[in-house]
């Protein structure tokens, strides 16, 4: 999937990829990329999301799909102003939680299901992120990755408390124990983050099937090496190659400058080379003229 939308001096380029992985019968991840050309986007912004479902047979798949469907429906329920994006996004996530909770509650706890959810809204130069669980949002700026979201997981709490290093957490057998998810309770706390974007920024959403096996630096290197569609696919492929046992999903968004820095340098270099050629030609003509004058003076004498 490749979609583009122009905003001022940048073009928003999007790509997404998902794979069930080698050990799962079905893909319990859900990916949402709203078409930037749709009228609703012009009013409310571009909505992106990944969800990682959990539950019994098909329960996780249903929960993840419900999460992104309700999220989209509620977020675009009516036009909103720029100041209302965070509130609308949080409300949409809470409604997704209630919808999943009601889905299994009437059938008993044996049908318990839930899902993580990380969602991002890009509206001009503003980025709003909502998160529940351990799916992540990253910002890559000046070639450096920064994790925007905080994992709601047992190992993340241990890292924050200084009981585990990030490297130890990556290999912990408890890394998949999450402390917050959609669908397990009737109410849920939602983390909201708001950032101002810059030209050439990249935003990355991933499920743990990707970031559990790739370091932040590896993730950034892959994203910076290609356009979003190829980058998203490469993230998933590299996760599979590293031996992930989970579903793997990624969304990559790039605020592509209208003129890339490398293109600027190339154009400058080309112009410099043209001037060098001109100066060389002029120098040769002057040299030939001087030689001609010397020869004429010699023959006269």
C-alpha cells in the first residue's frame, strides 16, 4: 500500500505491511491506514493504527479487527477542529474498548478477548498518538529513533524501576505479559501524546512481533533506507528472518520534503560543475589567444 498527500512543502507518504508469522495459524494483528484522499481526512486528519489481538480461537483476531473498525468509525463520526483531535482520538479508543468488552461479556469469560492498540493522527504538522498495550509508535528525526509510547507491560515496568536493562527485557520470558489492553475491563486508561512534526520526519507503528526482535537502531536504519512501502515490508521481513514467533505488522509514514537535501546538494554540485567547465573553456580560449599574439609578435619582429 502506498498513499500520498501534499501538505505545504512536504508530501506525506505511507506504507504498511503485516504477516501472520511462522508459528500462527491466523493473523491476530490488524492494520489501519485511512486513505488520505478521502473527504473525512481533509476534515479530521490521516488516521493510522495497528492492533495486536489476544484471546482464544479467533478471539484475538476479532478483537483487533473490532478495535480498528470502531476506532475509525468513532474518530470520523463528525468533523473536528485541530484542538479537538486528542480528545476525539481518546474517546474513539475508549469506545473500541467498550465494544470489545461487550462482545465477550455476554458469552462468558471463556470467550475472553482483548487487543493492544496504537493509533496516530497526522494533521498538517501535528501528530497525535494514542496507546494501550505494548504496540509502539516511534519518531525518527535526524536519523535518530525515539519511542513515543510507553509499553504497558510487566518488563517495561521492571525496566522503569531499574530491575531490568532494556537488553535483559528483550530476552525476558515475561516480555509478553501486558498490564493494559482493550477489552479486558469496561473502562481503560489511554495514553495520549502530542508532537509537532518537521519536514523529513518518519513515524513508525509496530506490533511486538517486530520490535521485540529488532533494536530501535536497526528499526531506524531499515526505515531510512527505503520509501515507506518498502520500509514497512522490510521491517516485517527482517522480523521474520530474526525468528519472531508472533504476527508482525508495521506502518511507516514519511513527511517527505518537496526537495530532498541530497537533491539540493546534487543540484548545487551540478551547477558548480557547469561553472568549472565554463571557466576551463574560457581559460583555454584565453591561453590560445595569448599564444596567438606571441606568435604574431615574433613573426613581426
